[in-house]
C-alpha cells in the first residue's frame, strides 16, 4: 500500500529526531532515519502490523502505532485509509502522546 506522510512528519518530526541524536552521534542519527524508512516499508507491506492506539478521543480510534525497527523508543503513528497509509507522527515514546495529540492534531 502507498505511504503518505503528513507534512509535519517530514518538516518537523524527522528533522527534530535527527538533530537531537546528531548532537551526540551523527552516524546514529542516520541509522535511526534509515530504520524509520524501513519501518515505513514494513507498514506498507502489512498495514495491520501496528497495534491500535487506545485513544480516549473516538476520532482517534483508527490510529495504529508501531515501534521503529531496532529503535523501540521511537514510535510511528499512522492511519490506514482506503487508498493509502497516512503517517501522522514519528515521536519518541517518552512523549505524553495524549497531550501531543491535543496540541498538534494531525489528520
């Protein structure tokens, strides 16, 4: 299935993750981004691979969550739509996800 990224994933999430890791280790930052791309491919091949995110907001119910391959501290949150998989967020798992969703609602 085709992958579509929310613009904030490309403009904010991935550059932020890279910058944070690259301060200490640029090579590791590249590995994380490569693993994110690999995770996107896994999701594309099997959209149901992620678990449903247990949101209290019913509008969020169809959102799925999958750890980044080899970097389980990072999560990909996505929505399976009719013709594509929409990547909504790539975030560190320590973030307060309900607060993030409230501030930065992405559809």
